[in-house]
């Protein structure tokens, strides 16, 4: 069966239009039934690619790294815009606990299972664990804004998702660097110093950048292009942070948080800002993010291959899902013991397991630089579908509790 060798402008626009329509339909389904649009988009990609071979994914491959980075940066920037400073301070401890213990435990178990089942070298096993160990802000942030929960709980979920994204990106990049630089593997302090540098550079750099940008926006607040300038600033900050081996996603999140807390931060320095984030900026950011993430998830379905399905794949997938659910259950139960007031929200915290854009972007990075990671895409595809299905079910249970006492509590 023939595939399209070259997409002319007409064919490309036709395909983009269809993808956007599917994205809009998926968004409606998400708002109506809380079913993440990620699932519809990937399945549409499967129809276009491996199922009927209507589009050759090779034609879109050169764009995907950029599209993925755009989507990731804007989603985390938007997440930062929704974080109030006092909520961040109050909820950082539990968010950090949930994100860190869930990521480390899940990544470690998946790496062990993958090594024992396939005999793959440990470094590649750790890469797969890191890719599948982080949840997705792209999925969690939109759905957490629609569920019934106090703002403090939503802030915890937002922060945890952002921190988990950061862990996944930073650890995967460190592992790639170790693979490409064998001398780094013999230095016990390399990984720690690389992680610390990525964290601190992103937070401090984005904080300073954000304050300077606020001063500029305050001076030119009458401009008609304040959002376009801010959008450019997000890309510049993300790119510079990544070039300096920092965490671009964390920088984007911090930048958004600085902008939305401008007045409170300014008071700490004895200054005042008249500029504030308005609805126009939020709406335009949502539109741009929608386009980027829609395109990326369809591409993920396009490059999926049914040839990866075999007994070994099934075993690895089974143990990976077991690790994801077991670790999440244990972490949430442990957090409830340490923070008793969070116990009534266990069901909602349990729901926050979906993988998505971050895992997909990281798979693309690893497959392009590390031989032997070709099957990672199939694992990511399957885990994204399954975890999003599980989240949909758990959120439905949270919104429709069978126990009347739970209904009153929520």
C-alpha cells in the first residue's frame, strides 16, 4: 500500500484542519464527560498512520521536537499563571513529597522489571523508568481545574504535576548525558550536581527574568502586543535555560508564577506594579497551547507500530502499570498519614496518574540519540492510553461518590 511521499501545501492544510477539528471534538468530549482528549488524538493518529497508511509520519518528524517543546513550555507557563504565592508556600511540602516519591519509586520499579524481563542494560532501563515515571501536566492541569475540590488541593495537584514533569525531564537528560559521555558515569557526584544545577538555574534564572519582564511590561502596558511579547519571552527563557542545561519546563512554570504574583512579589522589594495578567493573555495562551499539543499527540499515534506487540511487550507493560498503580497507592496513603487533612481527597490524588506530553517528548529525545530504545515509543503509547483511562474512571468516582458521607465531604 502506498504512502504519501510528499505533502504539498493543500494536503498539509487539509490534514491540519482535520486534526484541529478532532481536537475541538475531543475538547468537547473532555468538558462533557471528563475523557481526556489525548486518547482521541492518539487514536486518530493511529488511523492516519499504522492503520490505513494515509500519511507518512517521516514527513512530520522534523517538526515534532519543536512542537513538543512549544506545547510543554506553554502548558507549564499556564500552570504557573494559576499558582498563587501563598498557596505555593503552603502546599509545596506535600506536593514535593507526592511528586518525588512517586517518580523515584515508579521509575525504579519499571527499570528493574524491564531489566529482569529483557536483559536490557541498566542505563536504558533507567531511561524507560524516567520516561514513564513522570505524570503529565498537559493532562492533569486542565482536568484538575474542572473537578470539585478546594483551591489548595488543586494547587497541590498543579505543583506535583509540574515537579514530576521536571523530574522526568531532568533525570532523562542526565541519563542521556551519561550515555553520551562515558566519563560522567564514573563520577558519583555528576548526577547530583547536574540535577541541582538544573533546578536552581531554572528557578533563580526564571525568577530574575520574570521580575525584569514585569518591569518592562509595566513600562509598556499600553502596548497591543503584550501577550505576543510575553509568548516570545517564554520561548526565549525556555530555550536559554535548556541551552545552559537547566530545566526549561521548571523555568516556564516559575516564570508564569512570577507574572501572576507580580504585586505580591513587588511588595517584598518595596515596589509596585500596575500590570496584571488579564483574560486576553490566558485565552490566547490556551489557543496556542491547544494547537501545539493537538498536533503532537496525533503525531504520537502516527508513529506508533503494532509490530511491537508480543509477549515480552505485554509482560513489561503489565509490570510497568503495576508499578505505577502500586507506588501511587502507597505514596497517597503515606501522605494521608503525614497530612491527615488530605485524607478526604485520597480518591482525587489517586486519579492523578496519567502520562502524556512529557513522556511523549522524552521518548522522541531518547529514540533520536540512544540506540536500542526503539520500543520505548510503544510502551509510552500504551501507558498513556491506559493511565488516562484509569484517571477518567477515578475522576468519575470522585465526582460521583457512592457514599453519601463522601458526597457531603466533597
